[in-house]
């Protein structure tokens, strides 16, 4: 049945009735894949240039396609492009509009390609741009952390295990721990970018094409490192989207850990840090409240990003080769993972430089709970006592401190000497929180000199990106 008989879709030739209107809506992706329009046009320009070079299109046809696609892009930018679900997806919307604008040359653009290699190309182009934007925000956040670390290389705070005070650390050291998590996330992001940066164009529907295409030419024009090696695989696997989502899930998991600490630290019970008012909100009923909404919301966003990873893994599971319509479901989770991660990074990158640690509160908290007990044990070991015996001596001293409600550093020397005659006047230099952190003076340790140097190196790594 011909197009005049009521089915004017791009595949109308084979069909004898129009698509059911609900099915049309159900199967359309244009409402969400139109965000890849710029990438779709870029891919078409590369494909058309290659078709001319291969002698499939004339120079005039190629020129008409270029002009037509420029008009399409202008219409999209101006918001006047006639998007229609009758054209199902971004690819067919653009092709149909191109043909309406330039006639027969528009109908030749699809020679030697399929929407299957086209969409696989578009998503990669889109994701590559997204990855670069995310990497830039991640770097901005890391710069803020490293700056904060360098300012507070010597600001002592409690270090925790089991969320119980354990040993004093410095605030800078804590910021650099966060930075390490993000440094690995950045590495994972770059790994993902590198593996996905290959060009599926030429795979066509699944088996390749009978036209004399030049796959190296389109790959180069689109700044891919190489063409993909297998046409079946090119149009079917979305592992790169899964890999990106795995990166996103880990990143947001890290951001959720930072968020959780900020939520704790800003509470009236901790008072470790102050966040500027503009990153917080109040309560409509409790006048005293200043809520850390930004970290809370970032913590909460973890659920949806982890959900997207599960959605994409499940989407791919058991799919037979090659392309299946299931894959149209890859876009919404992927796009939302991109948007969410970008927003969360932006919020954090804006906020982090304005985190103000309260040095006085942190110092008192760092000393609480016999935080320098390990230092006393190490002191006794340096004086010749085996570590297990030293552990026991200090345990007794701590028990006395609990009884007297007094920290080790505040106990009289005679009392401490009652637990071991190895203890001398010099013990007090190891019992202070400053002495405790300064003593951990090695690569990866919390001594202020080490933290300052680690911050310098971290900044240099960021500069070298
Ligand atoms: N909208 C489709 C998608 O997102 C494009 C590819 C469709 N190909 C096909 N043969 N139905 O995957």
C-alpha cells in the first residue's frame, strides 16, 4: 500500500494499515531522544561527507544536505522544529524534516546506514560530551577540597572508627580522603570514555552495508579513536551506558558519604562545621532550624542513580544479538544519571569552598574519649615495653580516667607513673592532639606537614588533567 493510502511513515511501503495511535505513542522515543538532536545532526554530516567522498552522493546533494541540516539545527535551537511522534524518534524526525526542506537529496542521506548504527553513534557522541562536562565539574569539586585541605592541614579533628572517636586527625587529611575517592571516580570516568570512544557507523542494521563506505573517515570526522570492529556487536551492546552508570553509582555513593558526614557535622550536637545559609533552608515551624538540605538531597539522589544502573543491567540481560527495541529503554535512565550526577557535582562544587570548620570545637572533640591512648602505648613501646603489655598499661590508665572523668593529658604525672615507671615528664608531648597528629609523619599519614605536601601533589595532579 502506498503512502497515499494513509501510511506515510518512513517504512510505509510494506504496511497495509497505519500504526495504531496508542502503539505509535507507546513505541515513540522522540519525547526523550530529541535531546540527542545535535549529535544526530553531527553524525549525519559526517556520514554525508563520507558518502560524497565514496561517490554515492554528488557534491550538489551533499551541499543540499548540509544546508538542510543547518536549517534543521536552527529550527531546533529556535524552538520551531515540528517534532512529531508520528516520526517516532529523533532520527526520523530530522530525516523527514530534511526531506521536506530539500527534497530527494534528503531521502538519500540514509544510504548505507540504519537507525541502529545511527542511534549507537548518537548515544556515544552524547555521552562523550556528558562525560567531559562531568569531568569538569568533578575537577572543580576536587579543587575545592584540595584548597580546603591545604588551608586546614593542621586543624585537628577527631578521627572515627565505628563512628566512635578513635584517634585525632587533621581536617585537611579528612578532605584529602574525600578527594581520593573522587580521584578514582575520575579515573573510572576516563576509562569509560576511552572504551566507548569508537564509531559504530557502517554497521548499518546489523551486517554492514553493500555501499563503498569509508568507516575510518566517519570515525575520524566524529573524533572517535577508531571504527568498531564487529557490526553485530556495534548495534547491540549498551555496555558503555552500563559502565557509565556504574561510574555514576559509585560517584554518588561517595557523594552520599560526604553528605552524611556534613549532615552530622552541621548538627547542633556536633557543631564541627558551618555551612553558608544559602546552601541550607529553615523550617516552617521550628524557628531555630537550619537544615543541610543540599547534602541531604544529594544523599537521597543515590537511590535513583543506583536504580538506573540496575535498570540498564536488567535491560541488557539475555538480549540476543543484534539490535532489539528493548535498547530504546537505555536513554531515560542514562540521561537521568547524567543530569543527576551533574547537578549533584555542581551543588557540591559550589558549596565545598564555603565549608567552615570550627577549629575550637574540633580540637575539644579531638581530645575527648582518650583519643591519644594509642600514642601513650606507642610511647611505652619506644621505651622498650612490648606492644601488648603497653596496651594493657594504657587500658588501666584509661579505666582510671573514666573513673575520674579526666583525660590522659590532664592526669597528674605521679598518677600516670603508677601505671608504668617508664612514664616520664615528656609523656605530655605525645598526649596532646597536636603531638598525636604530628607524630604520624609518613606518606599517607595525618601529620600537618604530610597533609600540606599531599595537598600540593593533589593540586598538581588536577593541574595536569
Ligand atoms: N529509537 C530507536 C532506539 O532508540 C532507534 C533505533 C530503532 N531501530 C529500529 N530498527 N527500530 O533504539
